[in-house]
């Protein structure tokens, strides 16, 4: 195989694609916008499903190393009422391997291994159908042509416009992320409240979720239904008797607004916000459910670039499996003339599977952050193993 392949984006989709192709003896370069691996915090914990993310790691030859790093006990899930009453408390069995958790940074480092990643190579535009192949323009002024360009560049993909006019829309739910360190020693009461895995509290159009990562690190997600510009007028948009808009860069102002938004919830639950450090504003966006495009030779998309959906525990899993499957297909293509056919067949398979999950996660978000908190509990009762 001597195809010129560009992987745009070194997230989980792009790295898994490159790692599986590497395993099949075809090294490929990943072009990543971030200037270095540690340019920004790697994010929270991910549970990798046996038939999705773990299958991808198996295809990459990394399953045993994942098992050594992952936290099966992180599958524990506790749900509290807003007054602090424990409504559900699911523990994971020690031999339970369906969805063990791993820190996103650990997973990324596992995949990076021997890969050739060019950092600081943000793509700005992709032009298919030039005489020499698919042209990619980069922010550093360079441009190169390839036989196949894999757009694994996430929600705000710069590759996607070459295939589809779709852009992500706001789901109506905003999430504010904060975190706590050394929770077992610094906040033992909160450590007990959260348990070994995740703890969630669902109220009217609001939720607070805390998830344990490795090393006593906890990520807390405050979620609420609100217009996109909710922070510009807290009185009008959120019914919080505060005249001025909220400066999202002012951590103390964000903390105080969140405490007002979740007013009346049990004190230990609100302590998650009182002790949180930085606050990161993340309005949730999604692409249209069942997003597809007319196939364009030489360009395709993976992961969030193809099917951004609400974060209900499946996006990273799909991104990884797609990366692994496309790499296997490309490696197995009998000759250069077959590359396009295998990519097109892969797209059909990806669209069908991702479309199904997009429906599930879109409906799931409606129930998790909803006017009726009983809906969230009912959803967990449907999906948690008894
Ligand atoms: C709060 C939250 C919690 C989540 N929890 C889970 C979970 O528990 N389980 C799960 O399965 N999923 C989860 N997800 C979803 C998951 O994070 C995504 O679906 C997953 O990261 C998608 O991987 P990706 O590689 O497609 O995109 P990304 O992870 O976004 O990676 C894209 C990469 O491309 C790079 N890039 C962007 N633009 C360019 C460019 N122009 N040129 C070059 N490089 C570029 C970016 O820097 C990045 O490295 C969660 C999401 C959120 C927001």
C-alpha cells in the first residue's frame, strides 16, 4: 500500500485509525492542530464498551494494556434526590468488564505510542478533486495533496465542509465543568458521597453529575436547560434575581451563579460546586441525527466530525471503533483503485450505526435534563444491569 493518507486530528478517532493502520504495517502521519500533547487538559473519564471502544483497542493490539490501566470499579453509579436521599446505588462486580473507565489522557497516551504526530498542523480547508488528489491547506501556510483525507477533527471539523453543509446546532442544554483534586484526603465526605464511580442528582431541568477519575481527581458537571446566551441576563433567562450578566471567566461569579441555580439542593451536593476549582463553560452541540453526505472520492469523516451527538457515554466509543474499522478496510484494500470503494462501504456502515446511537442519545438528553426528574431515573432503570 503506497497511498498518501492524511489523518486530520489527533483525537481518539484519528489516533485509533493511525494505530490500527500502523499495526498492519502502514505507518501514517497524523496532523493535529494542538501545538503539543499537553497543550490543554485531556478531559475526564471515559467508559469503554466491550463491543465498541474495547473492540477497537483489541484491533489495535492494546486491549491487555487498557485492562491493566482501566478501573472496573468506576462503573459504580449512584443517584440521589435533590434532598440527598439515595435513590439508586449500583455497584460493579469485580469481574465486570462491560464498561470499565479510563482517564482520557491515559487512553490518548496508550494510543499515541509509536505514532508519528505532527503537532501544530491545523487544517483550514480541504479541496477534493484537484489534478493531484485532495488538497489540504494548513494554518501555517503550507498545502499538501493526498489520495485520502480522513477528517477526524471533531465537532467543528474543517474537513466536513468538503462533504456536507451541516453544522452543529445547540441542544438547549449547557454544561459547566469543574473539578476537585485529592478528593480522598482533602474532601473525604465528598469522596464517600461519590463512591467508586459516578454520582448524579436530577432536578427540574437541572442535573449535577460527579465522576471519579484516577488519582483522587473528580470531575463535576453542572447541567441545565437554558438559551445559549443565558449568561448575558441571569434575571431574564434564568430567573435568578441578578441584574448584571455573568462573566464566564470569573470563577467566583460562576460558582455563585451555579449555587443560586441549584439553590435548595442538599448541602453535601452543593459542596461539589463550593470546592470546585476552575469552571469551564460547555454548551452542548449536536449534528442533525443521521447526518450523511453524498460520497466524495478521497475524503471521509470519523467520530464527532461525522456525527457529533449529546455526550451520553458513546461518542468516544464510536469514534474509536470507526477509526479501527476504517483502518482495517484500508489495509485490506487489494489495490490503489479499490481505496475509494472500501471507504464508501465503510461510510454506509458508520452512518447506520451512528444514526441509531444519535437517536438514542438525543432522546436520552431530553430525559436526563428534563422538567420531570423521574424521567432520568426511569432511563437509568432501563439501561443499568439489575
Ligand atoms: C463532557 C463530555 C463527556 C463525554 N463523555 C464521554 C464518555 O464517557 N464516553 C464516550 O464514549 N464519549 C464521551 N464524550 C464524547 C467524546 O468526547 C467524543 O465523542 C470524542 O472525543 C470524539 O472523538 P474525536 O476523535 O472524533 O474528536 P475529538 O476528541 O474532538 O478530537 C478531535 C481532534 O482534532 C483536533 N483538531 C480540531 N480541529 C482541527 C484542525 N482544523 N486541524 C487539525 N486538527 C484539528 C483537535 O485538537 C482534537 O485533538 C463526552 C463528551 C463531552 C463533551
